[in-house]
C-alpha cells in the first residue's frame, strides 16, 4: 500500500524540494459494517435536524445506492457517506455540500454518515490508504463527490423520463424536486428512488458550471454536525457503552522505554467494583508499558489504577532532561548537516556581505492536548475484533490491531465516531494507542475476560503519552547586499524525524531528509538567489508525531521572523520587502496584499494609554493553501502581551464552504496562539513535567483576539484549510511584538520573556 | 444511597458517595452529553447546573448534589435561555470538534440567566473556565450576544 504519494506543488512544477502532501492530522473515517451495536451506537450520522442518533440511520431505508457515497431512501432522505473523519474541521459538511450541489438536493434532506473501513472504496488518493490528514479532504474528494452527486441525479432524471415518457433533457431538478414543466409532472427523490435504482449507471456525467452553483460557496449556518454537538447527542468514543462493557484505566510507565519489573495489585483489587488487573507490555518504540485496571465504571477503574504499586525497570528508559536536549541541538546546529535544499552559492553569498544577520531559534516539544483524551473501545473475541474509535488512519490501525492480535486485517472492523479533536494525535504513525488497546484486549481475553473494553486515558496519560510535535532548533545566517537585497540564506534545522522508523519512512524520508522537518524552509518561494537548508536528525526513543501543520509549525516562525528582521536591517517596510521577493508568486502576493490592505497596513495604530502597540505580518504556504495574517498587539508596562486583532487572508482555491473556511482560520489562529504564548512539554530526567492544563495552559476566551478573515476569490482546485491557518500567526505576533518593543522572541513559548 | 434529580428525573446512586457527579451522570445514568476533559476542574467540559449554578461535575462528589436539581446539556432545551443559546450556537455554526461545547453552552446559559446583556468583558469572565482547543471563542462570544438579543 503506497501511503503517501509525492505530488508537485500547486503550480504543477516540481520545486527543488518537491512539496509533499503530508499524512497529518485530519480526519478519518470509519468503520465497519458492523452489526448494529447497542442502542446508542450505529455509525456516526448527523442530519440538519437531530443528528447523531441511531434513529436517523434507521429511517434511511436504502432504496437507491448509485455509488459508495450516496444513498437515497424511499423516505426522501439523502445520506452522504463521508470517507473523511469529522474531527472539527468540517469535512462532513464539505463532502455533503459537494454531493448535494450536483445532485440538486434540498440541503435539509441531506445527512452524513461516516464510511466503513474499506480501502477498496474509501481510499484517500492523496495519502494512498484510507485515512484523513494533511488537509487533503477537499483536495482529494471534491471531484469524486461531485461526480457521485451528478451520477445519482442523472439516474433520477432518466428514471423520471422513462416513467413520464418525456425527454430527459426537458427535466429539471431543483432543491430535491424532479420536474417536467410542460406536463406539470413532479416527484421527490424518494418517490423516484426505486426506479432510479434500476437505471444503468452512466459512464460519464457533466459537472455544473461554477456559475450555476447554488450550495458551493453560498451556504451559511450549514454544519451538518451543529445540532448533535449542541444538544449532547453527538457520539464520541468516550460515549460508547456496550452491554457488559468494562472500563480500563491504566498506570503507564513514567518513562519512555521502561518495562514492568513487578506490580502489586492487592489494593487495587480491594476497590469495590474492580473486576481484574491486566499487565499490558509495551511494543518497544510504540507504546509505554502499563498495568490496566478493569472495572464497571470509569471512576472505580481510576480508583483501582491509583491504588496500584508498580515497579518499573528503567535500564533502557529515556532519561534526558530538556536542557541537555537543547544543548545537543544547539551544538549540532553549529555544524553542517544533510542538504535538504540548495540553490546558488550560499557560502560565497555569506562571505563578505554588506550586512549579515544571524539568529537561532528554539521550539519546544508540544502535546496535541485534544479535548477528548485518547481512548479506544475494543471487543476481541478470539477470531475477530471490533474497534470503535475517532478513527483517522484506518488502513494503518486495522493492520496494527490485526498484527497485535494475530488476525488478518479483514477480521478487524473499525467503527468511526466523531473525534473530540485530534490535531494529528489520532493519526498515529505507529498506531500506538490502538496497539495498546489490542494488547490489553488480548491479555484480558487470555485471562477469561470476554467483555468489550473501553480504554480510557486520563488527561495526564494523554499529556504524558508522547507523540509530540518534535522540538527543533534552527540556526539562520542571512546576508543583504549594499542595496538591502536579500542575497544569501543558510538555515540549519535540528530535531527528531517524524517519519523515521515508521511505515511512512520510505515515502517521506529521502536521502536522510524527512521532508516534514524542513517543509516551509527548504521549499520557500522567496526569491533568494543563494540558499541552503540543512538538516540534522536526532534519534531519541521519544515518540514524535505531526501536530496541526507539521513542519510549518516551526519553519514558518523561523523564516517569517527572520524575513522581518532582514526587512528592518535593510530599512524597508516588511510588506514591501516581501512583495519584492515574491514577485513571481501570484497567490502569495494575493493574500499578502489583501491582508495588508484590510488591516490598514502603514496606518499608525490607535494609541492605548499605558500600552506599547505594534503590528506585524507573516505569509506562508502550507498544504497548497496560502495564508497571510496581520497581528495587532498591545504590551503593558509589566510586559503583559495582548493580541488585540488578527486580519487573515486565505487563498484555498474554490471556496466550497466559505463559513467553514473562516472558522478554520479563526480556530487555527487560536490554536497557534496557544502554542506560541504558553505551550511546552519539558523533561526532567526523562519524565514529562506537564500533566494537566494547569501546567500546559490552553488559550482561553479572554486571550482570543478579534479576528477578520478574508477569502481570495479563486477558481483554482480546492485545497485544505484545517492546518494552514496555524503557521503564520506565531511570526505575525512576534513581528508585532518587535514593532512595539524592539525585542525579538526567538525561543518559544513566549512565556514571560516580555516581562524580563 | 444518594437520591439525585437530573433534568427533573429522580435517580438513586448506591455506590461510593465520593464519586464525582460526572461519572454518575455518564456511566451510571448513561447521559453522555456531559464530557470528561481534565478531571481537575480546569477545562469546563463537564459543566452542569446545580440549582441553576454552573459547577464542574468532575470534582463535585455525588453527595454534594444530593437533594439538588441537576441540569445537564440534555435538559438545556427545556429552559427558555437554554433553548435560545442552543439556537444561537446553531445559527452561527459555533462548533468544530464539539467535545467542549456542552460545557460551553451550560456556562453560557448560566451567564445569561443572571446577566441579560453581557459585555465582551462579562463573557470573558464567565467563560474563561471553559477551554475550547479548537478555539471557537470568536463565535462563542458572538453567539452569546446573539442569544441575549433573541431573549431581550
């Protein structure tokens, strides 16, 4: 299975390091054909009315299934089968919009259901397997979903033409009604469904001219998951309850690489309601060793877990502290690394420049910290296994669970539920928590526990469970000529590889360079004649993973703050300086100019008494989407920073759901702000220091700026929006802080550096 | 034995009275709209009302709730303010992943029940105990204003 195809850049030309669509976070899909399980289960489904209930599914009697993506019921319901996970990014709504547009359905009759795990039907063509990530949902599915809708429509029309004995060309369809004006005949989809099912599937269908769109680009208040997520009925993995199910809470090894020496479970077993205690050995490099307590409910299981006494064997454990890690990184950044991208003669351009600017940057490990702590429901029966999960990487997880249990992948079914956030964490490159759940289920089964199990991680388990955005150090040297033109750029990047040691390595690591470590730097579109980006990859047994926008989370910060620094050194306006370097990049120019204009760039900010104020800008391309952001900040006498307002411009090609795009920019900005202001995972002799939100603060509503989002009108193919809002906010804020205080923040998070 | 009234319906808990209310509501009663996020009252995903006051059910023992009226997201629509808040949430498409939104809505309902026209600053104070990792805060603020207008 070729997960991950290399694809060319948005302009269709291979750049010197070919942009790759990363397998990153974003959603996925689903599961199983699995037997209607229990009362509250059923596949994730949602309608515009009372989404997410088994009733919605049950009422949808399939009368007409023209393809794997659409089902039309005799009750006039239209169900769109979503092959991409809904984890907040709006994939369900986007997919439904595409299909409903070509079908000419009434939006209110459309509901969405997660697809089962079936790579033959639901492969993500940009990832090469079934999965969601890399902001690929709309890019992958816009044409297939429109074709699916158009095919269904054609069959309904042909059925009506045959039934009414009129030419198909005279039939119109609008808002779910099929009409023949001359004979005054009309029918709903439901009335024509069984007849349409008997029509041949057309080999070719013509898609609408964009000027005829009635749903794409126009819908508001449109999310298909809004109702279920505002009345408590939306089902997440955490909400699954099966007959006889036991809850498992685990005592995890405090160090990565530890094993279980011994444990005393007598006190745990004495807790009323504890059913069993199960040893869960680790697969080295994948998950942490653990001891699980099984109980009738979550609270009892946690009480039992807390009463366990476990002795860990730590001889092979990861024991570094953060200071040592960064010391190693900085030392390496002084030495040449593997070349990730090069053009011109960088060494010569840095030799005797009119001006040389040098800076190094430090980026910490980051936890995803989705609101739903990791969990998984699993039922192993000896010769089959059912999994319920906010499932993002079906193809990998199915194989990993099967391997753990000694089954074939097809003996493992996966039911997809809503994910309470992921940001990459549920797209585990090593299926870590699925492997843990399967190991637990197998061990429990061997001890005679036949019940389904819900494995629940506490917040602390989740935060200390690894799979972090890797820490990085960047060291940049850049030179200006006597006219202030940027002529030389050397950037050395040091950190762990996300792909190395995973099944994705052959697709993502080339000649030792993990593209996700350097993306956004080695493939910069800035017109710099002499540029070299080098990489040092460090191998630790600390698991790392993509985190919303992956490599761009750090490369955009380093590049965009350095560009700002160079603009000031050259005595040029930061927008003008960028425009000159992006002359051949129309889409970068488009968002840069739009954001600058809407933010009144160049006009002084209104003063606020007692505050230093500043405005900063950044522009970045990620996942073939272009985003520029302008941040306005205020800093008081104590160094307290407030981000007052952010103006964002985005070009993601054809805007399928403009309001969803705006929401993803707003959310991406907030997510990025949390990271640059507050977030870091640190290690004390290998132990993760942070455990809950007290030590790993989230952005709260009082810190959320006013945000304006502007879309660049475009007819280009649609690209993703889940991630690209994140990268520019850090550097935009840092550049605004410089404008206000003349201070450069080069170590993240900001923390209290401004009050020093 | 502890008697509890949730959304007007009486329930009895026979286990550990120190168990947080959250787990009674979710695991025993089976109402799963109220969420587990942190377990230590730092994220607000578990917010329910106890006699109209917003509380974090993950740190509130069942014994504390005995004899009081508990309202969860499943009962929010029965109240005029609750229904208005939910309607504004849908109108502005506030939700993303949705996991925190039951708690957000319960906190917003409690705010509007005592403050009919909250300012942005009132909203920030009342809502800063509720974390949204998707950062839907811009729309949460707008939806609270929208609900206030609808209720006026």
